[in-house]
C-alpha cells in the first residue's frame, strides 16, 4: 500500500513539474559558434589533437616525466610536473615544442617527442553526415578523404534518400557555404566524376526523396 501511494505521489509530482515547465517562457539560444578548420586544401592537412586522444610524451633522458596521457574533455592533460596543459587543437610537433617550453623551468634543455594514439581529433575536424544515410554519424577526417570514402563509412544511402539533392556545408574564411553533391550518381550509377575531395569540418546533408 505504501509503495502504491509513493508511486502515485511521484507521478503527480512529475505531472505538476511538466505543467510548471510548459508554462514558463521559452528562451532562444544564440547560434552555435562556427569553428573553421585550418585546412583549406587536401595537401595542407595536419592532424590536430582532440579530446579523447591518447598522447605519448617522451622526454629524452627523463623517463620520470615521460608518460601516456588521455586528453580530457576540456582539451587538457595533467602530467607529473604540470597540471592543465592545453593540447587540443595542436599538432603533435606544436605540442612537443610547447611542453619543452614548460619543462625548461624544471629541466635543462628538455627534448620532447609526442606521438598520438586512438585518433579522435577536435570536433571542428570531424566529418558529419546527417539525413538519409544508412548510418548517419561523425567520422574522423583522414588525409585525401573523398566523398566516396565517407559514403562507404556511413553505409551508403537509405532507400528513401534523394542523393542527388544532397548538400555539402563547408566553412571558408568564417563564412558557411553550401555545395551540391551528387551522391546517387556516384554510388549507384558509378559516375566517378561526381566524387569530390572532403575537408575537415565538412557536413553532408542528405534529404529524403518526395517520391
């Protein structure tokens, strides 16, 4: 009996909260910040470290300060000597030089090498496929990636997709631009001329057909 009364009281409370929330004014959030990749063409791509990456830091002749570290969600790592080293958005070489500057306070002429495992990269570098893909998702960018490579990773189109009306959204010089891509011609008709280069941060939107 007590459990039954508790459940009814709990339900009534949830209903009251739902009405209270619905009665409040709805606020509008500002648009999301546009993050532009530094890569403007395929040949200039350099991998940038992101949250979730595993970085291996080797300090020559100083194994006690060397180690393997997971990049936190805030884009930082903590080492045995220094807390909160910002690493997200840096190349491994840039991070190595930055750590050398930090360690110079404690060590004489430190020499640092950085390697990366578990490649995730920052969100600004990931490719996003939304809409009528078989497996819509975010994909880690790989140098010289093309539209065909992306579509293979998302399993192609659904049966309801209008692949030839798909849009590729790309940020260039801080401005969001849209390009037509012909995915159906590419993967169903084998028209290789419809294949295009993909850059870090691209978003591919695949609409549903009206027929």
